[in-house]
């Protein structure tokens, strides 16, 4: 029933192991199992598959799954079971979908800090009037339904399926899904925001900016304030080689924060099936499968992202490391002038467009004060700001490289007292040094390279 890029479990019954240490839960050493594994589904006839789980701030949790046995009276249905932080079932398992004609399955669940939760799923029975559609049901912390089930997708032509859902601490939530043909080119990623009462916030919107071919296999995560990130697989060769993983950040109002980003730096072959998690402050991590990157079939790789870059450098020439802060959501850059643990002064030094990210801190003009190397994550162009404390005394582009080349180090490679730029190809591992004199690239040279699984320290 899925559109071809998802993989289903072959399990017959749902089994779970609690390995969580939360207030109110039995305490054990970090990572130790709390008791034995336990069966989640009490109805065992036929197949129960595709589990999804969410947890609140106290450790209470809910598991939802697809029943393939006709338990709801008509082919497939969505069921769930609540548990306390101690792993004790809270009431019996319950049916989530109230519309039962045909197939309902492929659930996703999210929970707020107080235990209120939302389950989203795909209806394959034509409930939205046209083939597949995305629906959801809200619950309070006691498992009581809050209003009727919701039709999430407003565009109904063809297939909308594969939902994923995330919820903030107050119960506001976002549902994202794939839609066929809506963006004019095969599968695309769409989303809809809701407040804690289940009221849609604005219209549904497209997540992926690059629309050629197929973008699907999505995941979504949200921070405590409602900022969120969606990750997905691009099947069109956007990263230059077969499949790649991309992501787009949004603020709590649904406004994109910068352009979509390529998550995987190793691009040979297939990188696909992302999962994403975000902490309360908006820092997030994306994990995915990569073909043959580890030398043996598929392996699992991950990339961390920070909502605010922090880079140390001596901006005022007093011999003490200062701190450059960069807000990757707004583009604002701020310098803290430091003396040991004391912040002497702080000031904004500008706000370049959000596509520009800090690639490194160096000393490019010989004044013994830190300068900033910026990189445009979309075009690969590099730019140097020559700094004197809080003052940008000069700025100029210094060239660029395709985005697959990343700045690994900004350092003095030739002993002339000025910083040079050490590049590395994230796909092949090849390395390259640009010898710099201020804004001028005076020489370049390859330094060989090692397999991309090796990291520069």
C-alpha cells in the first residue's frame, strides 16, 4: 500500500524494550534495559506491524501501529496503547481511526510535554475523495479523543501518504507527508501546521524547494518552541550521484530558515531513509543509510547541526580568545570580547543572508586580529571579512568551490603568518590548499587525500 520507497517490517507482533531514564521511571545505569521486553499489542490474530512511539517529559509513552488482520472490521486499521513511565499499560489498546472502509495504516505519533498526543496515518480507502489521503486524531494525556479525526491534506488529487508528525512542548504540531504530482514533478514534500487545539495555521505548504523528480521518505522534528526541521530523500540526483538526503528548517511561524541543505557530504551511490531529532534549543541531528560508504553494503551515518554557530578567535588583538556567535536562523553575527571567563563587551557585527555560514576564523591580513571566512552553502562561494574588533574594515570574495568541497581548516600552512584555506571533498576525500595573501589566492595545490570516513582533527 506504500508508494514504493518505504520499507515495511516483517515482524508479526510488536515487541518493545524500555531503555529510558526519565523522572518517575525505575532508575538504572544509563543505557541499561529497565526490565524485560514486553508485548505491546494485546490483539494478536494476524499481523501487527509498523510501530511508532512518542514520549512525554515524565517518561509516559504511547505506541501506535498498523493492524493487518481486519481488527477494525475492514482490512487494515490503526491501533495504539498508552503506557506509564514504569511501562505499565494504561487501559486497553484502542482503535485510532474512526473511518474504517478499506485500508488505514502507516501511523506516526507525537506527544507534548504533558502527555497529550496526536496520531497521523494514511487512509488508502478514498476517504478524502481521491485515492490516498492523510488523517489525524488528537488525544489528551488520558487517551480521550479531542474532537473528530482531521483530514490533513487540502490538496486531494491523486495520492497523499506517508505522514510524519512532530509536536512542541505546548501541543502545537506539524504534519508532513508526500504528495504525488502536486509540485508538477512526481513526489514532493508538503506540510500543515496546527495549534494545540487542532486548528490549522495557514494553508498547507511545500517543503522541498528543488522539485525535479522524486522527493519522499521524510522525517520531521520540532523543538520546545515550535521551530521544526523536515528531512527527506531526493531520488533525482540532486547531490550529483543517485540518492541524497536534504533538509529544510522552519521557525515556529512556518517561515523557512535559509535554503534547503544537503545533509550528506559523501555522495557516491545511495544516501536515503533519514531520521531526525531536535532538542529543546533547536539543535538537531539527521541520521540516514548510505550505500558502501563503510566498505560493506549499507551503513548508518549521521550529521549534527547547531542552531547557533560558536567560533573562538582573538578579534581585538589582546591575546585572549573571543567568541563569534552566528544565528543560523536570522543570519545575525555577534562578537563577545572576552578576558578569561569574563565577557568584556558584546556587539552585533552584521547579518549576512542566511545562505552564508561561518566556514572558519583566521588571520588573513597580518594585523593579529581574527577575520571571518564565510561560505555560501548554496553556491559554494567564499568571502572574507577582515575585522578590527567589532568593525568590519574590508570584505571581498576569494573564490569558491562546488558545495561538495568543504572547508576543513583555516590555518597558516606555509609559515608566512597569514591564514590559508584547507579544503576537502566530502565525497572522495581529496584535499586541496589555497595559499592566501589577504583576499588573494596566490597558489593552490592538492595534498592527496584519504578515504572520506577519515576526519580532519
